[in-house]
C-alpha cells in the first residue's frame, strides 16, 4: 500500500481534467496529440477509468523514463551542439588565454 500511495498523492492526471463522475461513469478532458493537440472530452465507465490510472503505476523496482533524447539531463553537451548546428550559427572561437 505504501508503494501505491506514492502515486495516488500525485495522480498521472491533473484534477482539473476530471469534469464529473458518479458511480457509473467518469467524464474527463484530454489532449489528442494525433489531432493537433485538440482538447476532447471522454466519458468512460468508472471501472475502465480506474484501470487506466492503475496502468500508469509502475511495478515495484521498475524505473520510469521521464526524459529521454535531447531532453535528458545527461544530454546537455549534445543538446547544445544539436541546437547550434540546427540554427546554423558559426562556432565561436575559443578565447585566448591571458598570461
């Protein structure tokens, strides 16, 4: 229970997205990335909604990938080089050392 409680405090879905619920159905809004990030409203049975939330909870000792690719914290130098290359900015010259 303690493991699951960490994720219940911080739901995978923000509270403002839940429009209404009762014992039978849950209404919520979501962004559809396939449809140019348009906001849609969905109505699903309560059991299915809870199952969707449970699917977001990782198993014990399973790592969750939060950032990857150019957004990863370790990709700082790669990210800088990629952005400079993409912007077609000439590489700055190294400053001469002052003695």
